[in-house]
C-alpha cells in the first residue's frame, strides 16, 4: 500500500543569499487535501514549485508516488534523476497557477487537449471527447471554441482546472488560484474546487481564502520565513493559533 503521494524532506531553496524555503519537511497521503497559508514571501509558492521542478532545490529529498526525483548525497551534492525520467514523473503532478497560463492562440478546448494530443500522442478523438466532458464539468461546455481573451478571469481559471484534470495527475497543486480574481467571481472557482474535493483527488492548495481552506482541507499548514510554523486540523489552526505570528496573520486577513 502506498503510504505517501509526496515526501519532501529537509527542503532548502535559496535565491542567491536569500533562503526562501528553510529546512521544510512535508508528507502528503493519497486523497489528502492540504492548504498552505501565510503572508506573501513566506515561501509557500516556492515550496510548491519545488515539487514539479519549476524550482530546483539546494538540498533535501523529494519523492513523488514512490519515485525519488532528487536527493542530497553524503557530500552535500544535490542529485536529480535524468531529464527523461524526470519528465515522466513530473507528468504525475499538475499545477493551477494564479495567472492561468493558458495559450492565448488556442481555444478553450485546444488548451485542455493539447498535451494529450501533441505530447502524449493519445488518440485525438478520445482526447477531444474527454476534453469536452471536462469543460462541461467546470461549467464551460458552451466555451469550447472560445479563445481566452474572450473569457472572464474566473472562466480562464476554470479552463486551467479542466486542463489540469486532463493530465490525470496523482497530485494537483494550486498556487493561489483566486488571488488575481475579483471577489465576485472567486466563488465560481472555489465551487469547482469543492467538487474536486468530493472526488478524493490529492491536492495542495496555497491560498489566502482561509474560510475555504478551513472548510475543505484535511490539514492546514502555516508558513512564515520559509519554515512551517504550525500545522494540524484546519479548524483548530484557524481558531486556536498557538503562536503570536499566526495570530497576527489571521487578524490581518480575516
């Protein structure tokens, strides 16, 4: 039985002399939903980007779905797998970004299906049929032939979620998916994410939506200064913070 979908051990990430992630250990079980909260600059998004190698670590160890992608050897040297193998493992994870990252020259359906058809070389008819079902699942069946420029921010983010689901990831990463949205359309994205919770998809969600995080998460993590300061039951973390740093953060955002 697979115990963890993701293991991150003693992760350190620096940009020059600035340590952004400082000795963080995180283990995620299949089907678990983890929310990561904290002020801007706390290291939340960088930690997430280390999972799928958008950022390379300076030290530590990462295992995804039983595959060790990087470790630090006895000499302190960081060793990643070869790129071909990394690409295969990377495909097990998928990220929804705060700024959507849709291809502007492709329609909604083409954005959802491009990886399956062009990269994975799957039968186009099957990929397109599934792409249409996924767009329908996020409430955008009528936008299949529409280009991103014609969509609202909330619609773009829902297309991005459908694109992520098309990859069949074992782990979905959400990097502040509502932070660039107007408050009145944030709800439509959160509604789609609530439906994903019911499907038992393993998720790590970096978010400032504390109420949403408390509602859907199995575990909440508070980061500050590149470290995990508190973690545990979301309802307890959000209502009974143990540290002054978390109390101050919650007072500022709630």
